[in-house]
């Protein structure tokens, strides 16, 4: 989260003002307003053709050494679907296809502030799983035997994905 003291456009010291119901920093010279918005993250709930779920053990902060779903920050210019599949590909070398949106969520991160998390169900039809430096390990697991996932948002995404399957069977 960036904290500004000076206007990033013109360099004038910023003032604080109440704008659109919130206290925000604003520039008295050029009228720039510091809107604080959540960072967008895409998460991939990824299954193979046997219906097993891909989970990864993270080698980076935040959630160091925790089992999780693959995902990461969107880059400028890409759609959330593209970002979701790119993160999956970078972390595991797997090429997936988006099946459907599971949900959009809000989370507060100590490291990054407010996050907007978009979760998709992804299917992987083939390919060799090869992890990058961001992970310690990764694998597809039958639902009954997936490793313990402690990240509350990822627990929620898994629950929502499974409820969706239940409500909209193929
Ligand atoms: Zn300015």
C-alpha cells in the first residue's frame, strides 16, 4: 500500500479532505486525488480430468509454507481470466481452461492491504506438472485427501466451488 506525502503528478505537498464519504489525500495544486483501491488477485481452483484438485505448498510470503490454491496478482492490461491462467502456468507449467467463475471476494492482507480476489474453476486436460521457485510442491489430490488448507479465503473458495458443482451438476 503506497502512502503519499507529495502529489505523484506535480510534487505539491498533499492535503487531507473528505471526498465522496471518505478521508482522502488530495493535491491543492492539480486536484489529484489518492483513491485507495483493492489490488486484484486471481485464484485458480484447478481440477484434472479425474476431478482431483490442484493444491500447492507456497515457498513465499505471505502464507509461507501453507497449502493453497494457485494464484496471484493481475498485471495491467490482462483480463482476470488471462491472469488466472497465467499464474497457473507460471507456478505449475500447466495450461488450463476457464470453466466458470466461482466468486469475487474481499480480503485484507497485512502485506498488501485490501485485495479483490476473483476465483475461477479451471480444468487441466494434460501436461506435466513442473513447479517454479514460488512453490515447494504441488499435486492433484482427490477431495478426501487434500492437504490441510489453513488460508480462510481458500477454504471458502473450495467450499463455494463444491457447492456450485452440487447446485449445477454437469
Ligand atoms: Zn498535484
